[in-house]
């Protein structure tokens, strides 16, 4: 995922060609911010965050991703948000463009053997353990 973030071509070239340069080619900065709310669903009138990783494993994955991006680029060009904090983030958005980059993690195992819809949860019967191979972050 770090490699994809660094290599995806989101900026114009000098001749105005669209989607020709990546962040490294323009010597841009990267702001990494953990945002578990992107995985929110809604249940009635409340957000539901059950698809997000628990804070412990999420912090480990986030830290590893952040460090990998720093190593593969320029440490001083990669900035870090505060994990699990409410932040005021000011930036100039060159767009608007929003692109989701997904690791395509393997499906979670169903220990009951019952056939369930892909995103089903049976509270109290199936405990989802969030496991993402760290190699997907590179």
C-alpha cells in the first residue's frame, strides 16, 4: 500500500497532461492520518464502526504503514497525524479528487461453519478478529 501511495500518478505533467506524475516526481508532501470513520456504516440513525480494526492492532498497522512510507520516500516529506485524536487539519486540496486504495485483505474466517452473508455479524456468536498481513502495507 505504501508503494501504491507513492507511485500512483495524480498530478499533471509540465505539458498539462493529466494523471502523469506521482508525489515523488513533484517532490510533494504526504500527510498520513488514521481515519477509522471511513469504514463506518449506519445502523438506524447512528454510525457503526464494527468493520474498523480495534485500536491496538490499528495503531500497530498505522505505525508500520507510516514508517514504510517514510523509508520509501523522504522522511521529512511524510507528516504524521495524531492517532485516535480529533484534529483540525488544514490543507489545500488539489481537486477535489478522492481515491480509495485498498489492500484487499483476505476474508475473515467463520468459526461456526454457518453460511453467512459476507458482511454479517452475529453478536456474541462470531468474534471477528482483525488480521491484516503486514506485507500488504508495503
